[in-house]
C-alpha cells in the first residue's frame, strides 16, 4: 500500500479505485408532478455479495427489494439487486441523507424540488447537490477549457467509447491533457486549502507574513518545496524542516500545532471514504434543460465521482414542463365567448 506521503504529496490526487467486489450502482429518481419521487437502486455484481455498507445512498428495510441474475452467452453470471421506495417529497430524501450510515455517509447531500404554475404550462425542477469538501480550493473551470470540462464530467463508458472510436487519437490526447491539468488543479487545491485552514487557525495571533494573502503569494513555491522533498515528506514534516521552509524557523516553532492541525484537516477531507455511483433523473413532461448526459436508454445520467465535489459543490439538475390542457380549453372557451359577444354586438348594431 502506498504511504501517506506518496498519496498526498507525490500525486495529490484522490483516486477512489473501485474494488472488483464492489457493485456497479445506478440510482434513478422518477420525479412526479405532485413532488413525490420514486427512487430506484440497481446494483450489479459478479458475485452474490451485496452489503449494506456498499450502498452509496441511504437504504433501510422500508425499501422493496428484488434479486435476480443474468447469465451471458459466455456463461458469466451477473447478480442484480433492485430496490424501490416512494418518497412523498424531497424533505423525506433529505432526512435520509442526514441520517445515512451507508458507504457515503461522510458527504453532505441535498435534494431539491420546485414547481412553478404558469397557466398554460407547469414547470418543474429537480436537483441533487453534493457539498464541496474544500473551502479554499479553486474551481475546475479555471484549469480546463470547455471541451476538457465536458470530458472531465463525462461518464466513463462515454470516455472509453470515444477513446476507442474513429477519433481515438484526438480523445486520447484530450484525456492526457485533462489528466495533467487536473493533477495541477489538485496540487493547487491541497496547498490552497492548507493555507486557508492554517491562516484561520492562526488568525489574530500571527504577523502579516503569515496572513492568507502572503502565504497565497508563495503557493507555487510551497508546491515546489513539497515536490522536491516528496520521497522524505513524512519525516521532513515531522521534524519541522518543511514547515520552516514554508513559513520560516521562528513561525514554524511557534505555530507547529496549528500547522499539524491544518494538515490533518486537509488530509481528512481529501481522503474521505467515498464509493462512486451514477444518478439518473426521469422528469414529468417535456425536458427544458439539464446539465446531465443522455444515456443509451435516453434517460438523463450523471456520474458521481469524488473529484467533482472537491473544491466546489456538484449539482445535478433537470427542468421540464407539463402542458395544462385544461388551461388551453378554458382559454379557448373564454376567447370563443368574447368573439361571439363581439359578433352579436356588431349584428345588433347593424
């Protein structure tokens, strides 16, 4: 297993590797016009091994569960567990999120629903939002262009399809570019977060050279110092050498406790246990807008990866509308009544 210094200082990238024993999970929200939501979970695994601790969203004995299996032409068996529950509203979903004890209990999530009556149409908006882990990080859009951003948020199967398709060279180059830029983004986020937390812990006690602005101005220098000493990071941090390089000898001795506390807060947030999954949303009526992808079944799809909510909230949303047929009928009858009245008046006048 890699040491803490290798994970944090060499790569500065949190990559959650899904074990072969962990199921692939899709959570589908069927949004109804009255604000209720039917939530379905589908978990697929090569083994009949489904633990409650593997489930990425809140789950308990109030769900309806169905087990099945599929056997491929090659004889491979896929075990499938499906669960379903009707929520009266998003408030019930959010209560479950607050009391979640499952695989992703360490992240803060909220669902939202809005219904707007506009006479001829009723519009709906449903969203799922995951709060950010870092408070002092940089948005990914500062590091990636439009095409790279789209690729960054794309589902893995879509990425693999493009990288093995007719434009494979283009997308492999794009993948490499995104990897390099997101690595840099992660390095900057970790250092920026440490500076922000450290400055907060020393606020009112340290001099001007220890203020956030002064330390932020040395951000790239701090990254270089850490990278130049990556092989011995643990020992050099423990004995105070790196901290002296960061903030000077006198400050390092005076504020070592705060520096260690800041380091622990950053690493705890960075290395939070998280299991990836996918979210689908099925909206009532005609789709108006979304930031999701359309999957092979023509349903809105979002991958949920830990990188997506590292330094900014990750929100999955969709908007739709339903035509109010009765409103058109009432309006038509009213218009016919008005026109008839005008015609009758004109006839009488003549």
